[in-house]
C-alpha cells in the first residue's frame, strides 16, 4: 500500500488530552478518514440506487432453474 503524508490542524487542548491518554493521533486520524470515506461511499451508493433502483429481472429465475436441473 502506498501512503501519502498529510497535515491537519487539531485543537490544542484536544491534542494534549490525546497525548495524556496515550491516543495515537495519526492512527486515530487514519481511522477517522477511513470511516468518513466508508460513510461517503455508502451515501453515494444509496443515492445512485435511489436514482436508478434495481428492477426485477426474469433472467435470474430461468438461470437458477437451469442450475438446479
């Protein structure tokens, strides 16, 4: 996996509290960005489905019958 370095700002008191509690700020940021991306993808997928909902396709019933027989 290729990584990229990035910089962000964090409230000083929150950063100090994280240090005091032993929170790995870099790891927490990666996890937060990963969760945000998953959420955005889910929202995007949902919006695409709402724009173009799936329709019943008779082909699959025929294909399943062929596999069973």
